[in-house]
């Protein structure tokens, strides 16, 4: 699965996360780190080291059927500057479940 500009023309992108200037990048969080991110302050503290230059408008979610998803966690920065974390899980061979933690 590849996400390009995060615009609303791609129906695989959650509406609240879409935007032509929204950027995305893989992040090396494991599930425990993702679960520990609960508040806006947690998200800011855990991702504050990432600058605007760390992002692109494109992300590839690659799966290996033997091992599952290779890059399960992504960070996005929306057009308004707020950030969100995405955790990607395979539900079967062709479908994904996306869990979102978004700054409010």
C-alpha cells in the first residue's frame, strides 16, 4: 500500500488526516511506545525531534506475509501543523486496520 499526497482523492486515507499539504513518514516506534503515547504532551515529547524536513508526501506500507508489516508505525503532520501517529495492522491478505492517535 502506498500513500502519496494524503489528499482526499485516495479513499484509503481517513478523512480527518487528509490534505494536499499533509506529510507522512515511517517512524521506528514499537507497539509499546505507540501505546504509551496518550496525551498531546506525550505526542509532542515523543516526536518533537522530527523536523519538517523529516517528512515526505509519500509512504510505503510494505508487508511480508511471513513476518507481517515491515513498517507498522507512521507519523503525519497535517496542513495545520498538528501531528498524528498511525499504527498499521494487516487484518487479512488485502486489508489493513489503522489506529490513529491525533493531536487535538
